[in-house]
């Protein structure tokens, strides 16, 4: 974390009213975050969940925190327990909360305290179609999304599905924050291109922090 002392913070890139890209914001936290992901995945392994329509998601997921996002034939929702084990999701590593709170503040949303962290693992070809995050109890809190590993193209649209989505390249360490007037923006991830990342190999890891409860 001593990097902060020597590197000037790279400047925020506005994506929409209420949405911002923070290039490299997570880099000072890289080691702690990757250690945290490994610890969470040891207790709650990545798995491919099923959509309510019966499709297997190409993105593998796990969670930590008081609530975890899940999907199955019954729908999308948050649950305190991992349906695979029946146990509570692992606690959110301290560094995760610190990163999420700082990134939210840098994005214009001070006082953000997430209670849910969804961890997504993309392998080449995996994608996430355009959607809104609307399973949270209130929409006052922003979403903080941290990208690690292989680069991806984030699709960021408006509040209507038909609004044209812009394509935002995301690199290892980038953070996107959206809330306020952008909270219900449609977003997704284009199919991951093949490649090898020095730390993560053929994978992209995304952490999505939310206040769900
Ligand atoms: C990402 N993930 O993986 C963004 N939203 O970069 C999401 O936007 C997301 O993975 C709702 C539910 C699951 C997700
Ligand atoms: Fe989402």
C-alpha cells in the first residue's frame, strides 16, 4: 500500500452521470485482494449457477459477506447461506471493505459500507449479457466493481435496455463505480478474449460490492 505515497492517483474517467471508471484504483490492494479471493474460494468454491430460465451461466461465481447473490430455477436473490454447503458465506476480508469504501468515495459516494461481495471468474468466452442489478433492497447505495486478471470489455448503457451501451475497456486493477442516477444502468461484459495474465493465467476475476440488505 506504500505505492499510494509514490504514485499520483490516475484520474477518474466519467462514464455517465453517477458512473465513473477509476483506472488502476485497486492496484495497491492487489496482493491482499488475491489472497482474499483464494481464501473465500477455498471455503466456498466457484460454481456455475443456473438462471431462472434453466441456462448454466458461463461465469463461475462465489460470494463473501453477510449476503451472497445466487441464481437458480427459483430466481435471482441474496441469501446469507451458500446453497452448496448450507453454511454462511465466508466473511468479507477486511481489505475488500477498505477498497470498496475508498473507491466509492472516489466515485462520489462517501460512506459506502458493502454487505455483499459477489466474486465472478471469467474464462475465455465467458460473458454477461446486459442486465440491471435490482435484487438489492434499496438503490441508494452504489455498486463497486473491481477487475483483475485478463482485460475485458465492459458494456455500460442507460436505464432502458434499448439505450446504446458504450464499450469500456477494463484492465487489471480498474474499478467502476455506479450509483445515483446511474444505479439502474444496464451493464454487461463482452465475451472474454483469450490470453494469459501474469498473475491469474487464463482468467478474469471481478469483485462486485453491494449493499444488498
Ligand atoms: C462483472 N458483474 O462481472 C459484472 N451483476 O464484471 C455483474 O454485473 C453482475 O456478475 C449482477 C449479478 C451478477 C453479476
Ligand atoms: Fe451486474
